């Protein structure tokens, strides 16, 4: 399915990949509507784009600009009939016209602090309708002035009483809900400038009231001597990652597999590694599968590789989504495309 690709991507035997949609700018977050239309955010272009595929041939019929003129829209998610969009400085809820593929603003749910290094804000919901919003830090390593920065916020779908759910998260760029446990899992990018192999990036299971360590600690509750604030005992009361990832891999989108296309791997976790920018030897630039057993990650193996050849990056994976038929979609903000992955 999909248009043919011109880069040497590598998948497990028996799986195919093609281009579902292109000319998408900095394609980032993906979400699927109730009737099966895939949407993607383009923060640099200030847009949210709908990509209908009415004949189900694995190639989008067209790119429809659903929303434009937004301030760095990143996180997009559906809950009930509503489309939620996280801009850098606010969360807005929209009425979504599924038939005509149009969106009309319903209300501003709440404002967000903005500015600084990491502008992305992402959204996920649990099955009770609680909304979780991540806010990246303004800096590489610092104590933030606003308590929501470097944290995950929780509220209901009406935006009432937003409050801190978990903190100590430098840049939890993407969140997902484990369909079996309803736990919120998130990726976390570690700080820079401690060398090629330190600190690890992370996968975290987010708990209410949890402190995940940044900026004082990293990895398995290791005290950051370079930052040198607080004392090493501070880390004793922080939450360790469920899984450490090689430093500078830059994990972004993550999604638990629940798909007829991947029956042997249902329940495992796919994670997109966006790839390093400041490591002497590049790393990442792939999608991996984590073998998950409950709240434990047993192993990691490459699922989709070939974006990096030597020092040349052909693409940068961002987010992962499945449609109702179980096909996998992957956004790439370097090439401005969304791929589709299928089995024979």
C-alpha cells in the first residue's frame, strides 16, 4: 500500500511500507477520527491537516487544511465528538465535522505558559475522559519558574481544574495510554552536553504526584553532578524510568500495538527515535519495538530502520498511529510525509 519510496527502509520480513501522504511540512503528531480520517499537525506551518482515504487504497486522496494560523500546534487528539489541539500557549477544543472535514472552535480550555527551548505540548486521554498534557522545558537544565513547565498536567475534557499530574520531566514530548492498564506512558529526552553516552533518554510510566527527577537527576535516579543543585539524596524520592534508551536517540511518538496486522506483537510498544543532533556518531533514526510484560520492558529490537546511512539521515521518524484496519502510520518531519506499513 502507499506510493513507492526512494530510501532503503528496512522492515521485518513480510511487511511493506509506502508513502500515504506528502507535502505535509513538519509532519508531527498523528490522530485518527471516529470514522477513520487521519490527521497530522504541522507546528512550523501553524496547521492541522486532514488526510482522507475514501477508497482505502493506502494513499491519501488529498491534504485538507483543517486549521491554520495556529501558534505551533503540536498535540492533537479526539475524545468523544471533540478535536483537541495543543498550541504552544493554549489548549483549544473544536467541533469536528466528520462528513465535510471541517473544524469549528468550541472553546479555549485553558492557557499554557510558553516560550523557551521546547515548545511542544502533547495530549492523550484515558478511558475515563481525563486529559493529560505534557509541556517541554524552557531550557536544557534549570529550575523552571512556572510549575507546569517540565511537567504533565491533568484535567477533564472541559478543561476544568487543570493541575500537575507528574513533574521532573525535561521534555516528555509524546504520551500514550496503555490500553490494558490505562497507565500513561511517556517518552523523555535527557539533557545535552554530558557527552555521547550520558544521560540516557527514557520511557516513563507516569504516576499521580510522581517526580521524575529533572533537572537534578537522570536515568536510574542518578544525581547530575554537572548541574550540582540540591543534594544526591534528592534522587532517592524520584521515580526511575521503566526503560533507559541510548543517549541522544531522541524518542518521540510511542504506541502500544493492538492490530490485526501485527498479531504476534500485540501488547508490545513501538517507539519512534527521531535521532541525535549533537552526538559525534549519529544514533536513533528508527522505530523500535519494545517487548512489554506488564510494567516491564524485556527487550528492544529494530522494527523500522534505514533512515540513517553513515552520517546521512534520509528521514526522522516522529509519531505512530494505527487505523481501524490495523495499518500503521508514521510521520516524518524531515521529509514532510506520512508512511503506511502493512502486511501482505
